[in-house]
C-alpha cells in the first residue's frame, strides 16, 4: 500500500535543522552524522525534506499502527543524496486525528 495523502506531507525546517541535521542534539546527533556523510547540510534543509517526502511517495508502507494521537505509517526506501549515493532509511509519519496531512515524526538509517 502506498502512503495516503503524500501530496499533503509536512516536513518542517525545524525538524530537519534542529533535529535530523544537528550534531549537538542529544537524540538526533547520530542521524546528523549519518546524513552528513551523504552530503546533506542544514543550509540545504529543503533537499533532505524533499528526499524524505519522495521516499514516502515512491515506496510502500511497511507498517501501520493506530494510537490515540493518530495513524502512524512506516515507509522504508532509498533516495539519491547530494553525493549521489542512495542511503536506505526508515521514515515514520503520523496522520493526526481529524487531519489529512501526514507529518514526519522521525527517520532512522537502515
């Protein structure tokens, strides 16, 4: 199954710059190291945001879970990085109750 509502996907600058690409973040630092190896940089945060949305657009959902906060979708896949390699990642999205847009929750290297 493809991700529903990918056209409404939300990946914020704050999520990318302050979490996924921030070496000083207590939880996100290892993700910053991972993405940095492939040429992703905070000043080009939109490149990573589009890559994450593209993973959701081009790959099937591998798991779905319902919670009091909404419906969680996990999508795995690869996307070309600035250095032209294609790292495999797992993206986690939520569609909150009463909303149609999916929001990026986190990303994990595979």
